C-alpha cells in the first residue's frame, strides 16, 4: 500500500490545528470478520488543547487515537499532524516523525521487562540518536517522582510506578502531542488520580496538546473538550470551554 511513496512530506499550508482529520474511514479484519471501525470522521484539535475521546466500548475511540498517532493507517481520508500529511510518509519516515513529535501512553504500560526504568525511558532517546540519553531519562524519571527507582525493573514496580515510567518515556523526546489510551484503566482509583494529575501537569508545564481515551466521566470533565463516538462516528460535537 505504501510502496513508491516518498519518505518525506511536501510543505502543506498551516491549518492552525495541531491535528486535523478529514473523512477518515477504516475497516479492520478480513472477509466476514471485517468490521467498519471508523466512518467518515473529521476532527480538529487545536494547539495546547486537551481533548477526551469518550463513548461506549467498540465505538472506535482507541482506533481513532491510534490513527491520530500514526499507528494505524486509514483506508481513506487525510491526517495532518502539525502540518505533516501522514499519508505521504513511508513506515520509516512515519516512525521517525512519531518518535520526534508524538508521545504515546498505553493502558498496559508496554515497558520492556528486561530493561530498568532508566533504560526504558532512555530507549526512545537512543533510537532518535539524542545526546546524553541516560541523563535526560533520569531527569524525566525524577520529574514523575521516580528518581529513587531508576535501576528497578518493571516487575519490581507497582502499577502506578510502571505507568509513571511509561509517561516519562512518552515525554522524554519532548513531543508536541501526548496521546493516552485509558491511562488509568489498570490502576486503582487513588493511583489513577495521581496519574491524571501528573498528565495534566505535564501538559500544562510543557504546553503540549493532549488527546486521551477514557471511560471515566471525571477524567473527561478535566479536558477542554470531549468528543463522543458511537459506532465509528462522532456522535455530537461538544464546544470547547470558554
């Protein structure tokens, strides 16, 4: 599908939006099991905005987030992220763009079990050939309150600590955009609240754009705007808070 595509994009006029999706369609699976997951979604996210994607299970929230992050390619439609058309990038260029500009936090942490907290956070910096990767990784772990856990492995950390490591890894390259898929889904209520506070503090302090998927109404209310999905469509637009 991507053969013959250039590895870098041509300049695109600024849209005034950090993320702009136009008529996104995506189906997953094959044959009789093929499911139409996203149906003609158009959506814009402003710089520095916090947007919550909400809706029932199976509505397409997580898939839409993965499309925004360049982890899923749609069958049709256009994705502009900071003026870059993701559809024009081959897989290598897309991975490089994602590594520089988008931080991703998953519900299941996705830490490398054979690496310490410090090594997990340093990994994306090393892949991007950043200087002083371990020094920067240590600073990020200290920023999320884990300066005393640098050399512990994921199995030696609590769920909340593992999610803090995952957040430190996501923010280490200093991305303009942070996306989070049910970041508190595997945590108890008190720990989840700490993670939420941390995410929004980092967004505020770094001026990042935040897009998150959540089933938690309280977390959704903290966002500047919520976008409700149902059956792969945006159900109703919700204006940003004044």
